[in-house]
């Protein structure tokens, strides 16, 4: 990338990221059936901003819209698979790409059967390194207050708590607070 240039989102030729145990590849419309079990799982969705989605067609539409966002350079979405077994473990995304400020928000979801095995940390750490190499300067993330796993992971990766949004999310008939984190790359 040229000095002082803004990142053109994430170059397609650098979208596949491999770690010791994981392969992160760009999301495709064919991944919708793999994403559906996550978005319909109440345990996985408990600390996300939306309710579980029961309709597979709605998930397919959401995935198709995300693929379009990637094509337009407005976001980047990756699937996370175990390299050896090929098992689908989750997904990760950079959204709200601000090319002028070289900033984005990162979000990630790991299958609850794989929690506690370091997959989230490994995937996010690899994507942060990739993003820094592609010119991203800062990343924000958020978690629902009380989502100790996400907060612990963000702190482990060097994110600093930067804000608190009281009542920011309406879920299950109640208002929930959200903590904001930031990381300079």
C-alpha cells in the first residue's frame, strides 16, 4: 500500500488468513447454511444485539447482503474453520469501515461447543495483524456488559475500555448496557 493511502477495505488476494489451527476465508452465499445454526442458537446469540433467527431464508438473505457489502468494500466477513478437520467454528467481521480514518469495528462469534479453546483469540489476533498490514489504524469492539468471555478476550488482545453505553441494546424485553473498546494498530 502506498504511504498515506487509505485502505481499500481488504484486498481480495489477502482475504484468506491461516493460523496454526485455523483457516479464515471470505464469507460466501454458500456459507448461509453454516451460519444459520449460530444465528438460531439462543446460547450463542445471548450476548449479541439481535434475537435468534428461526428462519433459514432470513439468514440466507442476511449473508447475501453481507457478501454484497464486501464486494462494495464496505465490510469484510470471514468464516472460521479448523484447518485439520474442516469444522466450521464461527465467523468474524470488520464492519463500519471508515476508509478516511482507517478505522473499523470488529465482531466475532464462535460456536459454543468450541468456547474456551482459544479459537476466538487466534482468529481475531490474526485478523488484527492482517488489518494492520493492510493499513487499518484503529479498531473498535463492543460487548454486552456481563459477557465476561468477550470482555476477557478483548482485554487479552490489547483492547482498552473506552466507553459505556447505558441501555444501548433492547433484547428480551429489557434494555442492556454495552461496553466499548478500542485498539490502536
